[in-house]
C-alpha cells in the first residue's frame, strides 16, 4: 500500500487519518485535517517512541507502525481518549513545559502526576503497581508521601527542587492501562447504560467523572443526577431510535448547565463546553 508523505502545511483527509492514528499513541490532537505545529510535535513524539530520527515527516514506515497500534481504550473513541488526556495535561507542548513535573491543579486535588493521576485519591498499592517499573525508587518513595493528602503549591515547589519529572512516554501507558479503565467503571456505576451510547458520548461522560468524580450528592451534582435520569429514560428498548436520540440530546443541555459552578474565564467552564460539543458530535451521526 502506498501511503502519502505528509509534512507541516498539508491539509485534508489524509491528515485527519494521521491525527487519529497519532492519538492512539498519545499525541492528544484535535482532528482538524491541518498539519500544523501540534501535529508535527505529535509526529516527532511518535518517531521518538520507536527510536527513529525526529524529522517531523510522515513516511511509509511511520504510517505502517501507527496503523499497527491498537486503540487505547476499546470502550471509548480514540479521539475521545485524546480529548480527556488533553484536558488533563494541556497537550504535549504544555505537558513538556509544565505538567511533566508533579503539580497541584487546585481545589480539592492532591499532588498530580502524568495524565491526571491524583495521588490524593489513589492508594499506595495502586501507585506502586502502576508506576513502580517506570519511576526510580527515590521518586516513588517521595511521591508516596502524598498519597491521600491534599496538594499545595508549597509541596509542588519542594518536589520541583528534587528535579522529579515524569516523561510522557511513561505517563501515557499508566493512563490507558490503569487510570482510564478505572474511571470508565466509576462512570458506569452511576450511568449503567453507558455501554449502549455512541463512543464519543461515552467519552464525554467519562471526562466529566474523571474531573468531578462520580458522587451524585448535593446541589452541585444536580445536573449529573439529571443526566442519570435522562439516560434511564432513553434506555427503553421499546423506543424508536430517533425518539431515543431526541431524549439523549437533553444531556448536552445538562452538561452546559454545569457551567453555573464556575466563572466564564475558568478552565472548567470551558471544559464543560468542550464536553457538550463532544456529546453532540457523538450523537449527531448516530
């Protein structure tokens, strides 16, 4: 098979296909068909993974390797997985500049590493199981002190002085092999019909739970409870598919309603908009 050689500046369907393939290995790209700086960075990242010269040019060998890679999560759309990872890290460029070091996202979070791995909400056994073969012992022992504890800017400064950083090629497999499956299960606990939804829609709900947890208690979780009710209403085998789709469109409104909890300039306000868009894009062709 002849593959098109692609470089920065190229546009079109072949670039969209490339971007989706790159997302399988952690490039965290928006699939827009435009080979810009982000896509070039993703190409160089993939070339680094396989030990090839970092040229930024996509040739036959890279195409073949990318096509051979499995989807990162069978239950979610590959580009949905990329969306969650990008929301948690800021993308490859931001990861390299900021989130490769242990950081504190604020609010109720603990010290966080990799792709949204929050040490406050993980056990030491889980931490050592997932990261034990990827981080040196001194880093493991130091980070283990943050298990179950709220984070702080002061603690971040302490850790940065120790020069602890987590390469993304280690963060990505922990995310897709350990963290993401757990959050899929947590999402399924409150939304039992999750498996019956389009893959991008499932990704939107997992993104919300990844960020907010799966508690349904209290006035701040009003929309999450209403989403549960909408999904239960739509999960009726007697309904015509078009009627079911009409019911499910209301989930988008509930996701947008969550924006009431944060100011318009907040990253979480913008994340809810992006998740609502993801839900709509998943539902549209269904």
